[in-house]
C-alpha cells in the first residue's frame, strides 16, 4: 500500500509516518519542509500534489491550522482563516483526491476533542472539528469504488501531562495517538470519527 501523509513533519504526523513506514510505502508531505510540499489552502496546490504522487491507496491528513482566541476577540478574518485552512483544506483533500485514489482507498482526516468538549477560547476549533466529523459521516456514503473516509479526533498531545492538569484523560502522547490513524488505514471503517484515546 502507498500512503500519502500530509503534515508528516508535525507532532502527530511524524509518529503516524513512523507507525506506517515499516509496513507500507509512505510519501511524506509537508508545507514549509520536506521534498514534497502542499498548501492545503490552495486547490491548485492540492491538484499538483496528487498529480505528483499518484498512484496511491491512502491519504492521511495530520494538518490544518486554527486561530485560538476568546469568542469576543475573534474577527471575521480569524473565522475565515480557520474555515479555509483546517476545514476546507482537509475537505478539499477528499474532494480532489477522490478522482486520483485507487479503488478501495481511504482518506483519514484530523479533527480534535474540542468538537465534543467545550473549552473557553476554543470556539473556532469546536466549529471546525465538528464540521469535519459531519463531512466525513456523509461523504463516506457517497464515495465511489469502495473508497472510505474517516476522522481521527486527537486529545491534547503531550509527552507528560503539564503541571496542574488534574484530569490526565484529556491528553496522550503522539506515539499512542498514531494507532488510531493506523486503524483508519487498515480497517474497513467508513464515515467514523475515532477518539484516539480508544486505540
Ligand atoms: N497537537 C495537539 O495537541 C492536537 C490536539 C488535537 C488536534 N490536533 C490537530 O492535529 C493536526 C496536527 O496537529 P500537530 O500538533 O501535529 O501540528 P503541527 O505539529 O503544528 O504540524 C503541522 C503539520 O502540518 C503541516 N502544515 C501546516 N500548514 C499546512 C498547510 N497549509 N498545508 C499543508 N500542510 C500544512 C506542517 O508542515 P511544515 O512543518 O512543513 O510547515 C506540519 O507538518 C491539526 O489539525 C491539529 O488541529 C492537534
């Protein structure tokens, strides 16, 4: 299987690459680093990426930027940034990738526990993460040729719980988080959001 990992240099992405690379051919894609680059905000850049890496069997996205501010400080441009980047960037990886990906391939996107857990200052993350999970749920039933779409929802990624954290269940290591991405690639799951803490 040939797997394209977008965000391969990131905290989560590099552990996903590590978890997959000994069994599969992994194509590591970055934004400002690496040999193969993409800007998920640009549909033209995504198209160029797929032309360059085709054929492939799976796309894993561990990319997508947000702006975090209290609701009253957010301006229109902050919302637009989050919608164009983490939300539409990942959705466009599926919309454009579906005509390139091999039969029975899979897309795995990244949301976050803020979709379900409200935390002050994180309204943009809640909005985008929830929308990604909704997108995958229904896009999955429209995919042709056995292609699957899933989402991994990571908690707070840390090596150790920071001082003062009373509930360690709100976080995990990136190494452990990678297991949920492997599950999405290797299983027959479709349209699901996997809470990374369950794997
Ligand atoms: N870390 C957490 O605690 C946490 C928790 C929940 C959810 N998440 C979500 O998990 C995802 C990855 O988070 P992370 O902490 O691993 O991020 P990170 O360490 O900041 O890494 C981001 C990765 O995405 C790439 N990237 C950035 N902008 C891009 C763009 N416009 N187009 C294509 N690639 C782009 C970067 O490439 P370059 O390095 O080459 O620039 C890098 O490889 C994000 O969607 C984040 O919201 C993270």
